[in-house]
């Protein structure tokens, strides 16, 4: 850089802070520089040096630059360093010197990469930094992992198999539930955990590829004192992957809170945490905004001081540490009589300690109090522990008792939850329409009272097509609906169950008080073939008879002539009786089939008669009214 004219007589050249755009790549060796040192004065890219970027106090420095390898002999190394110093390898334009070395502990299969950074600021200040990263050798070579650390490699493969299986499970759940899957917070945590694991896995695979591409990092080259091993290019990604896995492990153990709901006494705590989480996110956003505003004020007032307050990032984190009492406030007292520092500290205490933190505690207490209140509501104590219920059901399953089957018998299958009203017997249809009419009348009565109370405002009665009011204001009788209107009505299992509970004659007529069984009996499996159930029953009976005929007992016995004669006689008599019984059963089944068809026709005829009767009654009523 050019020097300001008034100082050009003292400083011919000016070198500012490091900047990648202004860094030089020219060879700066002198005329009489020793020949064996010439390569140290020539710029080499990062692919040749084998180093990676390194950050310091004054900047971030790339892996490329001017480098040399020290010989393993101590005397030669001292001589080389002395010659480099004499021939100005470090001059006024130098802004950073990085020393990298590797230490291999072969007995425990560990390698440590140490990097020392010396930064030379334009003001003459020198800042030093040391980074040491250690790792297992098997993380950089799968062959060593399979041959050496067998247990670690097996554990890695096992974890990978479990995560892949969990990913497949989540994929199936997402395919089934679509967007509803992401409405549950714990599911989002599962997806995030899988993403973190695959990110860490991808970083490790990238490190393995980097190690595989470099000859210096192969097992046969490790430990060679005459060869530089660029472990920093591999260990830095491995350290990043380890940090990602550490965060993943933290969230995995936090996920264990999800299963506290299986324990009855821990259920209120889990409900409080689930309710508190989203409110906590809102509070965290407010807290970060407030602390950032104080950090800006602190940075603006104490930017020229040394210490953590000299940077905006340092101010931000210092205020976080201040909440736990770990910040040195002497910097705030160095304002030389100005009240700015103490006033800022007092305002921070008032806003954060006395307001925000108390709000935080109030939100947490409110969530837990609500959960305890729900637990204290009537009927909560009757709810069973989910884990106890699972163990109870599984124990009976092992004994051959399927409690889930008994539950399905009571509440029916998913197909037995609704039925067309027209498929039910006429008496059930009539009772359902009467109940519907009664409910519509009660609704209209309450609506009329509400309209009369609000007559000053004015309202209108909405027309109804079933059991309500018509457009001209007259009531519609739900029991007078035609077959087409009844065909469009559906009855749910709950509605039908209430109907059976209210009318005992329906239970006597249907032979059961279970609505699911009634729906299953009258629901049409095949509308084109009403007799399909009877045909299936006949087919099952014939199959069982055929199986009984083919069944034999494989026992070896000694033949006795008298018993053999008795057996043959009984066998002949049984065959004749079986043939007669089969013929009679076929006749009975055929008769039952004809009778069922006749009953179906009779039921439809009775329904038509009932409809015609209602129609005649309405016409007679209309004539009498005229």
C-alpha cells in the first residue's frame, strides 16, 4: 500500500492488515538466498501445503502460502531456521506464521494435530493461538476400523442400522398421515434428529474420502518422520462431525422426556412441558432481542476499551453471563465519572432480572398449574396408566385372550360405524325419524325463544329441509319423508346406540343391544347380490364338512375281529346317517335362503304399505281441513 506523503521519507512502503484480495503470491527470495531455501519463498496453494484455513484474532488465514518442511534432525532444523531468519523469510509484509505438527500414539491408535498461529498486526502486536485436535485413527480409514477397533466399528454399524430403520418408519408415517404428522412437536424432533445424524454422517464420509485421496494419510505412510501428514484437512471435519453428534446426543436424551407420559405420576409434568415449550420459544425471542439491544448500547459506549466489550459479539455473550453473575463489571466503572456505565447496568437489572425473568417463571408456573388442574378434574383418577394397560393387554395376549378383539366386538370395525337409514328395519327407521323430529322441534322452540328475546334487533328463521321449517313458515314432519329422502340419510353407530338405549322394543326386535352388531348385520356388502352372505355361509359349511370327511386319526392299533366288525357296522351306519343329514341340511339351507328372500320382499312390501298409509292419512287430514 502507498504511504501518506508526509511520512514517505521514513516509511517507503506501508503494509496494512491481512486481506485475501491484497495478499501477494510473488516469489520474494533474494539474489544470494541459499538454494535449498528457494522453495520456501515461492507461493504454494493449499493443495500443495496440505493445510486448511485457520482463524485468529485479526483475521482468517487460508491454507495456501509460503511454506517449508523442517527436517527431522534437530541440528539441521536449527540451521534452517537460522538461515530463514537471516534471509528475511519473515518481514514487514508477513501477517501470520502457522506451525503445524502431528503426534501419533500408536499404542492407543490416537493421532493429535497441533497448530500454532502467530499473528503479526500492523501495529506491531503479536497474538498467539494454539489448536490441538485429537481423534481415533479408525475414523479416518474404514479398513483400520474393521480390523482394529472392532467393537467401535460394530457399534457404529449398529447405530447406523437403527437410524436407517427409524428413517423408514418416519417415512411410512409421513406417507400415511401427510401434513398432520408435523403438527406434533415430538415428530418434528424425530425428523430433526435424523437430519443431524445424516449431516454428521455426510461430514465423516467426506473426511474418509479426503483421507483416501492422500497418500500421506494411508496406513503404510503413518508415522514416517520424513513425510508431512496433513491431518488438519481430516481432523477439522471430524471435529465438526463430533460437535454435530454431541448436539444430536443431547436432543436424543431430551427425547426421553416424551416417554414420561407412560408413567401416571409424571404425566402432569410432561403436559406442562409440552404446553410451556411454545411459550418458551416466544419468551426466548423477546429475551434475545432485549439482550441484543443492551449489547448494542454496551458496544457503543465501551468499544474503545480492552476486554470482551471491545466487540459486539463479546458484549452480547457477556450480558448472557451477567445473568448468572459471571461478568466482570469493572469495565462499566471505567467511564471516568460518567453515569453511563452504572445506569446501563441498573437498567439491565430492572428489565431482565425484575421483569423478564419473573415473566418466565410465571409462564412455567402457569403451565404446571393448568396441568395439575386438569389432573384434578372428575374422572381423571379413573384413567389408567398407559404402560399398565399395555402390560395387561400383552399378558392376556400371551395367554391367548385377545382383548383388542373384545374391544372391536363392542365398538365394531371401521366399516361398522355408519349405515344407510333405508337398510334398517321399518320400526327402527320410524323411531329414528321420530327422535329426529323431536330434536328439531326442541331446536325450533329454543330458537323461537331466542328470537323473541332479540325482537328489537330482528332475526329470521332459516329454512330446514328435514324436521324444521319450510320457506313459507310451516313445520315439516320428519316422519313423512319419502323413500328417496330416507335413502339419502345416514345413521352413525353412536346415534343408533342411543336409539337402542331409549327403546327397549327395538332391542327385542333386533335381538341385541349393540349398535355395531346391528350395522354389521344389515349393512350391504354387495348391493348387487343381497344373498351373498347366505351363499358364503353355505360355502363355509360345505368346506367344514369336507374337512371332517377327510380327517383321519393316525394311530396304529391292533386289529380285533369283533371290534372290527362293530367298527365296520358303525361306520356304515354313520355314513348313511351323515349322507341323510347332509341332504336334510342342504334342504334346510335352501329353504332358509328362500325364506330370507321372502322376508326381504315382505319387509319392502310392509315399508311400501306403511308409506302409502302415511300418504292416505295426510290426504284424509287435508280433506277434513278443507
